[in-house]
C-alpha cells in the first residue's frame, strides 16, 4: 500500500488523488494514477478522465503482462471520496482476471458521500 500511496502523490487531479499498483507474484508490474487525458479525436477542448485502476491495467497491457491472479492496490489521498472501483473499472478488473482488489480507507470522517455528521 505504501507504493500505491507514493504513486497517488504523482496525480495532478486535485479533486481525487488516487494511485494504483498491480502486484503479480510478489512484484509490482504496473502502476497508474487518475488523470485527465486529452481526447485524440476532439483535441485539447475535451478531456477524458482515466481512473488509477484503468491506468495501471492500461500500462500493464502495453507491456504485454498477463494479469491473471494479480492483486490491485489503490490508495487515495484524503482529498478523494472513493472506496471502490467504478463499474467500468470493475469490469476491467474482471476482464483481466485480477484476483484481489485492496482499497485504502483513510479520511472517512464525513462518510463516502459527505453525509455523515
């Protein structure tokens, strides 16, 4: 989780600073941060948000790494309010047969949606 925290610090998205690492057979094989990317078709006026989980999977696929049985660790700095993958990321995790997902749970004094008092 410490490595995922270090990766999260590199995120340039101020609202949600997340970092993800993928560990396979005891080695970190890929990492990713949540970020905005310029859409190649629409140019600089349109940005896609890439989630940390998706970025880590994307980076591992680019390297040709089979992720079956891997573990994904996601760390969010206190600026974010996320505790699980979104539906799209969840589907990617299934598609790539990632066996285990571990999310940090720091700073939930206000509840996930900010409603707790």
